[in-house]
C-alpha cells in the first residue's frame, strides 16, 4: 500500500520522508527560491528513488523501495539535530534492516546510515552482492534550462581515491567498469550526493 509521509527540517532544509522505501521523497531549500518565485525543490519528483536490491536465500529479488518501512524514531537529539529512523522487519522484531537519517542544525548535509540487525536468513543475499540504486531527476532550478543542462554533471569516486565526472549534455549514459564508492549530481548551483 501507500507509504506515510514524515516531514522534518532545520533552518536550511525541509525533508519529507516516505515510509514506502524508507527514503527522502521531497527536499526543499528554505533560504532559496526557484526562478519562478516558488520554493526551491532539490527533490520533488516521483522518479526519485533510493533502494537496496538483493536476492534472498530463497531466490526472490527484493527492492526495498517497494516495501513499507516502519518509522521507529523521529526525535530531536541533545545537540538539536533531528533523527529519523525507519526499519524493515524480517519476520521478527530482532531482525531488521534499518535506515537512519540525521539532519543537523545549520547544515545542508544529512547523515545516512544503513544497518542490518539480527539473523539475516530472510535478507541475506545468496550471491554476496547488495546493490544501492539511486534514481534522481535533476529538476530545472534556473530560468535558462539550456545553460543549466550544460552544467549538470555526474561526479563519482572509485578505488577510494579516483575522482571522475561526465556532463549529461554530452554523455547521457555511462557505464563504469568498477564499483563506485560515492556519487553526486551537480547542477549549475546545487548538488545532491
């Protein structure tokens, strides 16, 4: 079924999470306006998605974006940060996949942690691979979309030290022949990583 939304924020960001997939659904920059004068949304499209994908021990493909997580924590921490925690239970209360998000005051960055807790018979991959899939639609933020497209780039890191990038205008699709440690979508003025 449909997920439930939870919105948190600080002085710079407002983030709406969806329990379906346990992921950020909308991200608004509070101190900026879009070229139309409305709110500046870094993320606000149905295409945006974050999922773990793996094969279970009984050979079923699991996409966490399709599953409803349970919100288990939405609270302010002693340092005034806000923490949101979602769990996807695997048949018992002591076996789950947990996503933790921490939004600090005065910062644009969000801490994100993934943790598997308990025996993992149901969520253990049979081939040893868990894939993190991130679909992100870079919304138009500036009046001149052709200039913005020219400056939209994908940056990524491999081997813990190599940095590379490509421009979407010239290279709309790229296959990287080795594991990627991090990924960032950089528009003309804004960045999602």
